[in-house]
């Protein structure tokens, strides 16, 4: 394995969207050294998966604990402090300035990297109006992306279709992590604005989050290897 391929491999984050730690453990064993980075979200966390996330870290894997935190500053700061103690690499905070400031304080000088969720991709302009916002989605995404950078967050979760606009707005200082990835020819499922791994990387994504195209594949390991190869060819 060349160091070039190693870097490409480390940019694939496989979402363990599975109902139990036992099933997640089986998937991680199947994927073996093809995958170095895993996302543990709410479903697995609330089914006993937090201990499993720690085991992944102890086993030398990188973990993105997708918690999408939003609460009063004291609670966010202490939650982030506890997440940092788990040794995970990334966690997510809804990109409200108050919550982001608290998260940065809670992270302290640990190695935990904080990703802001600007506007959930399930929300459109009408949803924002209904929720009482005066901004449309693209204005609010830009505003929050800038605030995340100013406050000292490390990066953002964004759709592959937003990466170019966000890079234009905030430059290269923030790490961009994109879900909504479908390898060429794969079933899009409920992802309406999916991009291929290659185009997402070319448009400026640093990491790709992929769940179903890997964990539901007939041969998950081969599916992951194909994505890594696409990431690799996009970086050449
Ligand atoms: O199966 P699929 O590759 O679509 O899964 C993508 C992962 O990224 C899931 O864990 C999903 O919850 C997450 N995600 C997403 N879109 C967002 C934010 C997170 O698909 N806007």
C-alpha cells in the first residue's frame, strides 16, 4: 500500500448505521483493514454503541461520534469534555454560535475536532420560514460557516453540493466532511442530491461519510475498496 493510498483510505468514514453493537462489530470485522474511520451515530449510540465506539478507538480505528449537540453552554461544554475523554476524532455540534463557543471551551487542548452542522440538509427555505428564521438556506449556511471559523471550530458537515460555495466563503481553513455520497451506478436511496466520491473530493471535500453503499453491499469490503480507489484517483 502506498502512502498515497493510505491517505485516501483515511478519508473514507463508514457510517455504522446498524441496530446493535454486535452487528457493528461483525461489519467492522468484515471490513478489516480496508476501513480506518467509522461514524457512530444516534441509533447505535442509544443501543449500547458508546462502549463499542471506545473499543474501536482502543483497536486503533478513528471514530466520528455524530451527536449533533445543542443545549445550554454549560451542558454542551461538559458533554464535549466527556466526548474528548473517549478518544474519538470528530464530533458534531449544531452551528449556533453559543453552542459552538461552549464546545470549543469544552474541547480545551484535547485532540477532539469539532464539526458544525450548519443547516440540516432535510430543511428547505419553507422549513426555515416555518421555524421562524428570516434567512434562506444558503444565506444561513454561509453565515454559520463564517461563524464556525471565527469561533474556532475545526470543520463543517455539508452536502457535496455545498462544498464549492463554502470553500469560496471560508477558504481552506475548515475541514469539510460530506455525507450524500453514491459511487457511480449505486442506488441513491433517499439521498436526493448525491455525488460520486470522485466529484465530492474534486469539489473540496476532505472526508466522505458513506453508510448504505458499503454496509448494505453484497461484498462490503470490495465496496469500500472501490470508494478508496475513487478517492485516490481524484487526488491525482
Ligand atoms: O447510507 P448513507 O450513505 O446515505 O448514509 C449517510 C450517513 O450520513 C448517515 O449516517 C446519515 O445519517 C448521515 N447524514 C446524511 N446527510 C446529512 C447528515 C448526515 O446522510 N445531511
